[in-house]
């Protein structure tokens, strides 16, 4: 891996679309860029991107399914596969899913590693179901 200016390896627009004082969208760099990529994959429905219809995950459509052990195991595997397919920098070690069917949301915690680096990183998010 070669670095660019000041040790930046990867740089992407921050997935939260935060602007700086000059009104320019902030960027996510290095590990934050990878986290932004993971979030983007999870929140993009398959079929949503016209020229890349397989990109994304089925997470939004599964949120209304009965969250039994079988569904959670399937979803965990599916999310791991989707992220590793679309971001080749990432190796997912665990995906923990905590459903809240009464409020139509799922909490997700992932432990992952960036290929070539030793640190284990944590990604946490909440996905709310939309009818």
C-alpha cells in the first residue's frame, strides 16, 4: 500500500455529508473511509443503482421479516458477503444483529479488519425499516 499526502491511503466523501466551514463536503480518510464504505453498502438497496444493480444489500427488505435465529443467521452471512464483495479492503470477522421488531429497526455491530493491517475495528449502526 502506498501512501499519498500526509499518510492518507484512502479518501472518500464522508457518508454523513457534513460540510466544513467553507461549505465543502468533508472527507473520510483511511479507516473512516472504509467505515463510510461499509455504511454505504448496507444502506443501498440492491437494484437501487441503475448501472450496478447488484451493489448494496437486502437489509432494508429483510427488516420486516420475523427475526428468528434462522433469519438472523442468514442476514449476518448475507451482510458479510455483500460487504466483502463490494469493498475488497475489508475482512469481516463477526456480524451481530439485534432486532427490535416493535420499533422496526435492527442494530448491527461488526468487527472487521482492513486487509494488510492488524487492528480490529468496530462498526455499529441502526437500520430503521421503511414501509
